[in-house]
C-alpha cells in the first residue's frame, strides 16, 4: 500500500484560505468516503480535524472543511490564524480494515 | 474525559523486542478498537494495525506481518503492541489511538522507541 500524496508544504498569510490536496487511488480515497485529516504541532500527538471526508468533530473550528473529488480529497482552512501553523496529514480507509496515511504537509502562516 | 496514557521511552538493541502499553480511561474500553500508528524522526505517520478491544480481532499492516502482535487486557483497559526483531528503521514514536472504524479520535501521548547498538 503506497502512501497518499500530499504537497510537502503550503503557506498563506493570516486571514487567507489555503487548500491541501491528498491524492490516492481507486482502492482507497476513490472507493470510500472515509478520509480523515489530522493536525500535528511539533512534539505533539496528532489531532482529528475532519472525518468521513467532511465532518468536523465537536470543538473543531468551522474554518476547517473537507471535500473529495474522485481519487483526491482536500482540506481547506479559511481565515488562517497563526495557531494553524502545523503539519497536516490525510488518512484514508483502504479496505479490509486497513488505513493509509498521506506523507504530510507543512503549513506555514506567513 | 477520554485519555490514552502510554508507557515510557525505550532503548533497544537490534534484534530485540519491545512492548508498548496504552491504558485507556474515560470510556467503555470494549466499545472501540485501538489502532497503532508510528512516526519515524522527521517523517510522516504510518498505520501499523488495529485490534478490537471487544473480541481481540486484529489486522496488521502487510509490511509488519510476522513481527507485530497487538493484544488487550480488558480487566485493566490496556492495549499492548509488541514489535520483534527490531531494526534501526523501527526507531520512531509509537502512538495508540482510539479507532472509530473510519478515523482516530483520541491519541496517546506517544512512546519513543530507539533501536541502537
């Protein structure tokens, strides 16, 4: 199982919107609406931000949104804030009770 | 509140085994599975496998088949991950996470396992 493909880095200024893509295959992202997104600050455990492609857990800001088209899922962060600077990982169910993560994207808030 | 508390850092020699624990609290342990995820230094997240805390069923990532065993002790609400025949590229932070079958909502604090001669 190959890792999902994410851009290594993205950046944006405070108040702007950014989108992080996550490209898989017809065996994972394309087959299931079960993509989740995680935020990880340095030295910390990942935090669930989006599940089932577009749902937000309780307590996660509505500035975070998710979507999917074909084999590519996307995470959009609107109204960028300094605290959003972190690494972001996508993860997809890949069938047979297995999961695959993306390589991660480093978000820099300029 | 839901908490997953993991055991402390380990240093192991190549070829040895390591067993990491993950004690759950704040929810009914047998109602959820536990997944294990690792992160090598400066690298991304890698899903290692899953165990049902209800019946002990497991599913492991293909690349770790034969070297990893996941177990649970329902009497203490603790999950365990044992990795054998350790190599230098097993050096990583190992996380346990509560598995919702489509995502992982609560994570342990992580356990650093260093494999070095």
